[in-house]
C-alpha cells in the first residue's frame, strides 16, 4: 500500500504542475483578451473545452459526465481568474 500511495502522491504532484501550466496559459489569455476587447467567458469555447474533456474521458474509458463535471469546475475557476484580472464586476455569463 505504501508504494501505491507514493505513486498517487507523485501523480498528484504532476497534476498540480500541469494545473500551474494551464493557469500560465490562462494568464496569457487575459493579455490577449484584454488587447482584443474580449470578455473572460466565451460560451462556445467553454462548451468546446467541456466537450473535449468528455471525449478524452470516453477515450480513456472513464466516466464522461464525471470528468466533464470536474473540468467545468476547472473552467469556472479559470474564468473567475480571467474576469478578476480583466476587472469584470459582472461577467457576461452567456456570451
């Protein structure tokens, strides 16, 4: 069990590193969105990212709705970060 737990801990550390890389991309997106006058939330992109996660889950034999739910939390966290950086007080939730 100790070896398995150590492997899970290594994977968790890798996941956090990947999340940090994703957030760096989100921060770059803020710069690009600011320059282009775009809002934090872009509805079609949100749905595309959720759909990509769902399809990847299915390809890996995972539960697509469960993975999509997890990804939607990551997406919402990312949008909140962007909205804050862009100074959006009331993000356009349906753009």
